[in-house]
C-alpha cells in the first residue's frame, strides 16, 4: 500500500495567508507541522513507505520537500492551471503501481481517518463523515453502503447521508479501469465505491479563511496529542 496526495491546485483563496506557497504548506498556530508534512508523518506512522505527490502550482516547493524524505516523490501536472484534480491523478498512471490511499493536500485530520481505511477489508473505499456544516462541503448520497451520487449542491441529491472527507482507498485494478475523460474533479470517479461513514471524525479541509478559523477553534483543540506533536500554543 502506497499513498497519493493531490496537490496541484492554485489555492487562490488562501494566497494572502500563505504567500505564494501551495496550500499544503499552510502552517496553523497550534501545530508543529504544515498540513502536507503532517500527512506525510501520519502516513509514515502507519507504515506507508512510498508517497507520491501530484503537483502543479509552484511545484518546486514540493520538489524541495521531497528532498527531505527518501520515500516521497513528486510528479507535476503541467496543465494544472486549466485542468482539475482528476487530470492530476491521471498523470500518475505510469507511476502508481499498487493499491493506494488517495488524499487531498489541504486536510487536517486525526489518525483514525487512516486507521479506518487501512483496517477495512474493502479494496475500494471512500471515507465519509457526519455533516460538518463547514461550508463548501461535498455531500454524499449513499445507497446500500455504496456511493450513488455526490454534489456540493444539496438539491441535486435524493438524500444526503454523509460528507466526503477527501481520503479514499483505491485498488490498482480499479485505478486502471477509471474513466478520466468525463470528469474534472477526482471525487466523481469514486461513484459506486463502498462508503465508510465515520461519525464524529475530527477533520477539516482548509481552503479559505473561514476554514482556517474553524480549524483553529473546532479541530486543533480536539486532536489527540498521541497522533503527532502539537505545540504549546494548543488551547
């Protein structure tokens, strides 16, 4: 099992907070590591010894990061400015050679998120949570424990059962069969995957200032010290 982190996005809504760095490099008061290095550390803790980062915007920052970690490599989506996350994943077809965990780069989460996926016997699995009311959510319609549909627009779904976390597990066989031609965002490739709803999961996406405030007020105070080091600024 390896891991793939999608990190090509512009992160324009965080630009004023993060300079010209990709959003995975965001550092939050109360945490010792940036979002991307925290994910690398957690994945390593679970024995993941190969991590591929699909880069794009300011890719050289991830290239420099990879020099610090012998088990991290990068591959750039040269067309990141006018393509989406699905194309970034497609660019990795010649590199991914085994089953993998798929993560977004702008996530802050407890280690239980990874543990849940790794311990589940399903080879193709998306992690879902109860609704967070965080804004910009991807809502899920789940039928018979499988993802039937998903959307940021609630009215497009017949029912709303959970929210997409942004961490999934994909088998190599399934990855080779995915049709990348009709979707821009990778999550739409996951329809019909088994869905695992982890209620009360501590996690958030950080894609804007409001998300950052929520992370500081509602997520960091509840992260387990045992997951990774948290600085003394933690309240």
